[in-house]
C-alpha cells in the first residue's frame, strides 16, 4: 500500500492522535479503488474528502509552520 501524507509522521506527538490510523484508512480506500470490481469514483471521492478533513484537523492541532516544515521534510 502506498504511503500517503508521509509528513504526518514528522509532527510532534502524532502517535498520541488517531491521525496515522485515519491516514491508513484513506490509503486503504485508495487501494480498494484500484480493484476492478469496486466503484472507483466513489472510493476516490470518499478518500479525497477524508484526506481534506484529516489535513484540516491537523491544521487545528499543529501550527501551519509545523505542518509546512513536515511537508517539506517528507519530500
């Protein structure tokens, strides 16, 4: 499974939150969308919405500077 939002792992005390698990659920949705029997458009839309929510929640938990630094460092 491809790791999405790797910058989350670089944020202070992220392991004390549910953010890594939420990110993994989003990645699982994206993986399911690649299977031919699934409704890819619906799964990708759900993953997109959940990703936006997760990033918004991260912005409420950490400063924009901390998030931007983590994003830059994650490559």
